[in-house]
């Protein structure tokens, strides 16, 4: 796995052999500056993927997402780039989870939701993406 970018509340990595983007979120909030770095890292990660790529978002250490538009922008970027499947891993219900789930409904009129599945276990998410 290769790290593409990281900030105080996120890390973006890619596994080109699996054709997968890994997003990890942690902490209490995303600032405007951190979100800009995150968006840039996502674009770089997408550019390294082949058609039919998958994405895994690990939110198990995220407590609060401070910028609602960030979730919508990131999911839209993945969808527009042609993500085949996107898995989200959460350790518990939270406001951040509700925000990400709500944003997913808005991407391409709900088309992205059909490619997305939520898990509470990273191994299960990986297995689903590998199918």
C-alpha cells in the first residue's frame, strides 16, 4: 500500500494491485485546510486507479465530521471517477455516520448508494470489495 496524503484527521492510501483506494478518518472534526488537502489526495488516488476500482472508507475512529459538504464532494468524486464498489466501516452510530449516509443518497440521484455498503468490520468490508 502507498500513502498518497495525510492530515490531522485523514489518511489516503492506494493499493494498485487491488485497484483500491483506502480512506481513513479519525478525530473530532475536519477543518477547511484539512479538507482541501483531502480533496487533493483523493484526486491523486483516483488518477492512479484503473477502471472498476473500489474504495474503502474507515470511519471507526471518526467522532465528528465538521464540514458536511466534504462527504458529498468526496463521494461525488468517487462516483464520477467510476468507482465499482465503495465500503464504509463504522464502529458505532454517530452524527458523522448519518451525515455520510445522507450525502451518499444525494450523489447522482441515489445511483451511488447502489454501489455502497456499510460494515462494522473491516475484514467483511474487504471481502465484499474483493468479490
